[in-house]
C-alpha cells in the first residue's frame, strides 16, 4: 500500500487507469454509450502519458539527434490512434475537427496557460525568439497548405470529386516533404555526441521501454475503438456538437499529459522548453499527422481530403497570427497568456454552438 501511495504521488495521472477498466466493463455490461464514452476518454489520458514517458526513455538511449526524431514521430501517438479509428468509422468531420483542435489547443490553450502560470510565478520570462520565428514561418506555411484545397474545392467539383482528392494527396505529399526537411534541419543543429551515460543509467532499459510503449499503445487502441464507437450516440443523446468533441475534447484527451509538462516547465522558468513543446506539437499535427492521415485513409476505405470548414481555417489562421505576435519579441508575461486563453475560449464557445 505504501508503494502504491508513493507511485501515485509520483505519477498522479496513472490512477486514472481504473477508468480504462471501467470503460471495458461498461461496454460488456451495456451500461450505456454515455458511460462508455466518458470512461474511455478518461482512460486514454494516463495511457497517453505512459506513451510519452516511454518515448522519452527511448530518446535518452539514442542521443539528441535520433531522440528528437523519436519524439517527433511518437509525440502524438494517442491522438493519431483515436483519429485512425474515427476514419475507419467514417467520421471524417470529427477527424478534421480534431486536427484543428490540436493546433488551436497547443498554440492558444497550452502556450497561454504556460505564459499565464509562468508569468504569475516568475514575472517576465524570455525564450529564443529565433527558433520560435522559424516555427512560426512553418506554421504559416502549414495553414496555407490546408487553406488552398478548402478554397478551390467547390470549383473543382466539391468534396469527393477526383480532382479534390488528387489535390489533397498532392498537398499532403508536399507537407510531408516539408516536415522531413524541417526535421533534417533541426537534427543538423543538434550536437552529434553520444547519449549521456548518467541519463542512460537513470532511464528505463530499451526493451522495457519498448514493452511499455507497446502495451500502452494496445490499451489506447482498445479505448479509442470504444470512444469512437460511442461518439454518434453521445452526439444524438446530448445534442453535443461534433465540432466541439473534435476541436475541444479529443485533443485535450490525447495531449493532457504533454500540456501539463509544458505548464510545469513554465513554472520552473524553463520557458524555452515550454514554448518548444507547444509549438513543435502543433507543427507535428499540421505537417505530419494531417497529411499522413490523408494517405492512411485510402487504406481504410474512407478517403480524407484537406477540405476544412471556413471557420476552422479562420480559427487556425487566427491562432498562428496571435502566437506569432505574442512570441516575436522573445518575451512573455501573464497578460499575454491571458490573451491567448481568451482567444481560445471565444473559439471554443463558437465551435460548441456550431451545428
């Protein structure tokens, strides 16, 4: 009992693994789709943290260059799994909304909460504005790439036409190449030295980290299937907007552990790392996850196009613009954090009211 108490103090979110078991029980005992949805959503949160922790341990063994690539590849694994099951169910609007929500959540909610909390505790904080400037340029290019198919879709025959699908595939290919080039550039900027022996000694062994990563991934897959399978019933029963589920709820579920880490780093006055977590995760979603899903969706029988709702495009563009304006001076304070959170709250209210 003492060991369990110590473990939960160190990893408080792991206590929520109980909800994963309750989700399976609710599905088997037919408690109702609402309970299945609730328990599945809560159960994914600790599994997402476990995936993130196992990824960090693997990255320690590989050194900075390969470690950055591992983090970039597996950083949003939980959310990617959820969207794959949504595509298989044909819930393409939910998938696009979750892409939008992930970018908005990282650039506005996470960055805003980090600046607010860090500013209240530490006063004015600084970070490397050159790195953020490079990331902001990539973010603008990503939003532009998502905007073009949305603007010309109607003139090409509407969603579902061969021309729109061909354009989406082509744009997705370009985005993946751009993401690969950005990774290559960042990897070249990192030192090429061997992994830190002290850090390796403290990290989990590779086999154990891989085993934990695999087990957590299986758990996320099971709960994701339950979660996605209950979405339509929840929408019908409670009248919740599918936009709200995709834009607000699913991104928070898949990334809450990463969000907490960003805020904790800001409280420790490590604003460079906090900003890096928020911005890099947004770029990964926009430049890697979204275009990858376009190609994967072909295999699942429900082709996904990069045609977004006009309000989604406006929201994404606004988030990138506000983020760039706030971070261009390399300084942050609590008021800027409050401003980012205010924009996120306004957009969340709008998405919640959309049919």
